[in-house]
C-alpha cells in the first residue's frame, strides 16, 4: 500500500504501513544495472525505514543473490558463535536456520545474544513454501516503546546474562558453535568477547556465561531499540515436554541454554510472556514470492520464521 505522511509515495510490503518497504523494478529491467542505479535510494530507505523487500527483481539463483549482496557489501560475515544450525551454501552464504518445519522461530535480532552482530542481514527466497514459511519482522524501535517501562528499566539497568551448557549429543556441540575442534581457539575467542569459560568432564563438557546489553541506541539515528534474546534463550521458550525432559535429564543448571537478568536473578515468567506478547503485537507477516530479496537493518528489525508445509529454501547473508 502507499503510505501517506512522512512516507508519502512509499509502498510497504504489509497492508498496514508497517514493516519493510517494497520495491518493484520495472519488468525486464536488468537487475544488476537497476541495483547500481538505485543503490543510494535503497541505502536511504534502509536507514530511514530499516527494511526493504525487492520483488520481481529477476534474481533467479543463489549465485545471482550473492552478486546482489556483493553490490551492498563485499565484506560478508562468517556465522561464528552460533546459536542455531545452518549449512553453508557457498562463500559466506548460509541456509536460514534449519529447524523443524512445524515449529515457529521466535522474532529476534541476529546475534543479539552476543557482543558482535551484523549490521545488515539479507534473505533470498529460492523456494517459497507451499504453505506458511514466511519470515515475519518486527520493528525493534516499536518493540522497545511497547515494552512496559518498569520491565525496560530493569533490563536496561542489569542487562542480560546468557548461559550455555554444551553436553555431547544435546543441542549444538561446542565444535559447531565455535567452528573449531581446538579448545584453545574457543578460549581465545571467548577471552576476546568477554565470555566466561568453564570446561567440565561430561555434563556439560563446556559452560559459557556472557553478559550483554538488553537495549541499544542505533549508531546512526540514536533511536533506542530492544536488542536481546532473553525470551528466546530462556528455558520457557521450549515446549513444556521438552523443558521437563531436559531438566529431568540434566538438571536446571545444565540445560543447553538459559537467560537471566544481568545480575544473575531469574527472569519472571510474566515478564517473558509480556515480551513475547509485544513481539506478537508488532509482528508483520509478508508472504514470500520466489526470487524475493529482503534486506534488514539488523538493529532496526527483528525477524523469525513461521511454520510451513512443502519445500522451502531461504538463503541468508550478513554484513
């Protein structure tokens, strides 16, 4: 739809004037010539609105998507200190999170559980699911403003403490997360990023603890954004039967991942539910069309994934 006011003449991908801006190049336009000509405009839209969906661009392969991404950034990031399983599809392109098709991936800002995150994230729809499979978004500025001020104040005052326990055969291994088999490499990475490391003899093999901020000012605009994954790392993000199984098998202190207030206090269940409700209220769902490219400022927009049926392939790059 066309949105009036400050965004007059701008078409949004959603029907209510929220979420990423939608751009449709002219039919038959050379995608790379069009991108070269329109890059300043796209950069401006990303700066102002935080997200852009390119539709009917005429990009028909992962290699062409790589060319598009290289137009905007030649310095793509590796996916290190991982939280979810992905497969590299070439260069520094990855599959989107490989999670069962019947599950929802909650809205989150990429790598907001660390002190190092991409500025931008790019998605390419190589195969649109038969049903569902959308990559919903939420404006992190709106999420911040909607969070209860008392909740926001405590998180801003204390931050978030992320605790990860690596036990063989459960969740991701430490070798997958840190992309190495050398303990010394893990220790060096963690030392450089302020992560506490504790090696064990089995359950767990490794425990890490990292304190991060819960909100951030955007580096260009100074706008405050909600930027953490407390609601996703906390054990309550698991299905009830999974919580029971893990706690019974490992003990609550050894579950694969958990989140606390930065001072170590437990986060109240009602607070976590409030945060999830806010994300749900701010969620914008845009159906994928094959060939779509979505570009997000990773601080300004969270993203997730809806359950789906049929084949689905979405490729991701970060810069």
